[in-house]
C-alpha cells in the first residue's frame, strides 16, 4: 500500500478533526515536523489555531499533549514533580517530558501567559541539542525522534509585558493566523453547526461588520468560535436575535453604549 495513504485519515484509521485550510499551513506544519523544527502560531483568539494543531497531529498519526498556559503555570507543571504515593515519593513526568520521551507533539496554547521560568526550559529543546534537562532528577533527556514543540499566542492584546522575548521567539518557525476568508468561514460555520448556507452567510457577514469596529469600540474582532456558537443555537431552535445577542454581542463588550451601537448594526444586517 505504498503511497496510497489518505492524508485525511489517521494512521490508526480514525478521521482527523475537521479543519479547513486557509493557505499552505498544513504543508508548513508537516515540513516543520519532518525537520525537527519548533513552530509558533500567532493569531487572534478563536481563529482555528488549536483545531489546526489537533487536525495536524491526527493527520500525522501523532500523539498530542496540549497544555493551556495560564499565569500560574510553572516549569514543574510542564516537566514533572515528585509526588507522595502511598508513603513513597515517586517522580511523575509532566506533559512536556512525556512528549519528549515518546516523540509526540507538545502544544503550549497561549504560551505568553505562562510564568517566565517556562520559557527557559524551552530553550535547550528548541535548538539543535533538543534536550530537556530535568534538574530535580539530574536527568538530561534527549528528545525522541518525532518530538515537536508547537506554541501559540495572541499578539493582539495590548499588553507589552505579555509578549515573547526575541531570544525565545527566534527559536521558532512562525506562522500568522487570521480569521478565514468569507467563503471559507461560511463553510466552517455550516460544517460545525449544521446550519444552512444562507443563514451561515448572514452570520459571517454580520461578523465582518463587527470586525470592522476593532480598534474603535472593540478590542478584538469577533472570533469564528462565536459565530459557530450563534449558528449552533439557531440550528437548535433559538430565535436568531437572541442567539446573536448572546453569542455575538454580549461576549464582545460590557459597555452599554457600545452594545446599543452593535445592536443597531445587527438590525441593519439581519433586518
Ligand atoms: N479553519 C478552520 N477549520 C475548522 N474549524 C475552524 C477553523 N477555524 C476556526 N474553526 C472553528 O472555530 C473554533 C475555535 O477555534 P480554535 O482552534 O479553538 O481557536 P484558537 O485556538 O485560535 O483560539 C473551532 O472549534 C472550530 O469550530
Ligand atoms: Mg486555542
């Protein structure tokens, strides 16, 4: 069966999570993987970064360890720690260590949220040494073949403190993500929610208008995720206006004046 491997099918036969490519990102991911290079995904929240990684992991038949980073996440959370088990202390690998040992993919979602000591452990892993020093056990782990580090972050937040240092970011291949083009986003919303084409197109058109307000009234453009939420609820029988209100207006702002303005916009688009 040489060369007949269907790329949409996992090597173990299960199908990969649905992901509609926007450009050549699947090829770039695969090339990064094949060449042992770490990859950084930049882009606004809810535009498909996490879905892309789970899709690619499945497509390549790889095990995926996903870590949602937060401001309390420390190097030990990634690497592992000694735990008390039945009166004995045993070492327990963290997700990064497991991925390094098994040659799996480790995905650090929103990596800039993590504590500073986390980036330090990434450095020896992201140059050609590909090692993970585990201070607590004295072990110096060499990454198994196939190990890949993927990280994502949202450069849009107006928070200068939360950005990656050049010394860290210049160790990754990087790729910019954005909201899908109109036709693609309509297709995604249909696929994810089961809604019909006309109504999906209406919601995506509305999202386009809301995104145009970014930087004026809204900090961030509305995500594909929220359009899918609205479509899902409409498909389940919720009135369009209520679904749009709860999925496409309320999550965007707390400012009453801004909300009024957004409602006018909704009325103009949906009628
Ligand atoms: N290209 C795409 N193909 C399929 N689904 C997508 C795509 N882009 C966005 N989505 C939808 O948007 C949702 C949010 O995407 P996600 O990957 O969680 O965003 P991010 O990680 O960028 O915040 C997904 O659950 C999926 O329903
Ligand atoms: Mg994500």
